[in-house]
């Protein structure tokens, strides 16, 4: 098992943030299936203000490159990503087209 932590911001608008959260309370089944099919076994998203923090646990064979390729070939995922982008905004330091950014672990108690 591998664990990854990622960050992304939302547009800083209370109404849009509430809509975004509502979308994630009843995620589309085809989106959930694409996540699981990529080797992600657990995913949680947390929010403070307009900052999102995602924790993913994956199978050992998981790779972001494979997930990106699977997503690019899935019209439903592309539709979802285009739809939710209106709620999201990239972190200030990212390159064009990047969204969720992988975080570096800086501390572990164990």
C-alpha cells in the first residue's frame, strides 16, 4: 500500500464551496468506479476555508501516469473534471493545466 497527500484550492466563494461539497456527498458512480479501477483503494478530502487536502491510499502498482492515461481515455471522467474545474483554482505555483498537487511529507511520528 502507498499513501499520497495532495492539495488544491477552491474558488473563494461560500456558495460555490457549498455546491462543491454537495457534489461530493453523492459522487457519480462512474467517477467512483474510475478511481477504484486506477488502484486507489481509499480517498478522503478535507477542507479548511478554500483549501482542500486529499489523502489517497493505493495498491502498490498505482501510478499517477497510469491514472492520467485512464482518465484521458474516459469521457465521463473528462466531463466531470471539466465540470468541477469551475469550483477549483490551482495553487499559485502550479503550471498550466495542473490541479491537485502532490505534497511532501515533512514529519512522521512513527
